């Protein structure tokens, strides 16, 4: 029994180390992905900002051209009106009046287009300012996150190396068959929250809800045998250091 208790202690310590290693590995993998997503988002914001800038520039250019055309049309109408008293015959007067009418219609159209264009410029001005603020905020967020990760990553890598150094002798000290059972448990269900051991509520495995036989459960509590859940393959371990570990019915194994 003493040898089995030592094995259980090693397995519990190994599982604790592996849980921490898993958390570190997740952070080491997900954080760069998160930074990449921030960079992609920033590029998207900059592209939208640049598009709005170009549209605003083009709209202002078109507005300027329409205003020039409006000024020319108004001057032409004014000159046509000034010519009427000087005309010599009715045919010339009629032709000039038709010109004035046509110019007035063109001016009305230009004025409407200019008003619409001015509204568009105002809207684009606001949208461009908003997109510039968004791009600036995205850039600041990416910079802050990158700087934080530059400081954080070496800390994680150092801790990971320390855990690897602590883990190796424990794993090597286990019997090969027990080590394979433990590794099998880590490859089974619950990959989002992996573990080599499971908890039991009453006689039910809390990982996969498989019912554990009463004999197996008692043998695990008494540290007489090493059993695995038949469903999730995780080891049924009770911490030998826990008070009254074998006395309470339904006590949970340490995970």
C-alpha cells in the first residue's frame, strides 16, 4: 500500500503540474493569435479610414467643380439678360430668352446637386473623423497589447521550463503502465479542460457521468488499487493527505 500511496502522490503532483502547463500553453498559443486578430482589425480600420479620405477628397473636388460651373452659368445668364435691351429684332430677343430659361434650369439643377454634395461632404467629414479616431484607438490597443506580451512571454516560458524540469523526474519515476494510463486520460474527453484525474460525486464521475462500481470506489479510497473511470479514462485518485479521505461516503478525489 505504501508504494501505491507514493504513486498516487506523484500522480496528483504530476496532474497539478500538467494543469498549470496546459494553462501556460493555452496562453502562449492564444495570445499571439489575439495580437494577430488585433492587427487584422487595425488594418481593416485603416483601410476604411483611407477609403473615406479618398471619397471625401473626390466629393470635395466634385463640389468645387460644380460651384465653378454654377458661377459660370450665373454669369452667362446675367450677360444674356444684359443683352436683351440691345438686341435689334424679335428673333434675337426670343433666342436670348430661350437661352436665359435654359440657363435658369441648369442653375436650378446645379444648386440642387451642390446642396446634396455639401450634405455628403458633411457626412463624410464626420465619418472620416470617426474612422481616424477608431484607427488611432486600434493602433494604441495593439501597441499596448504587444508591449504587454513582450514582457509576459519570457515569464511564461521561464515558468514552463521550470515545470518541465520538475515534471520529468516525476513522470520517469512512474511505472510505464501507470504512466500510459495517465497519458491516455489526458487525451480523452474534456480537451478544453483536460486532466489526468476525475472527481466523483456519490458514485458518479463528474467528467463523463459514468457510474463507478462501489468496490472500485472503496478500493480507491482505501488506496488499495488504482482504477480509471471506464468512461473518460481519468484516474480515480484520493489524496492520501486529505483528512478522513476514506471515511466519508461520496468524498471527491483531488484533481
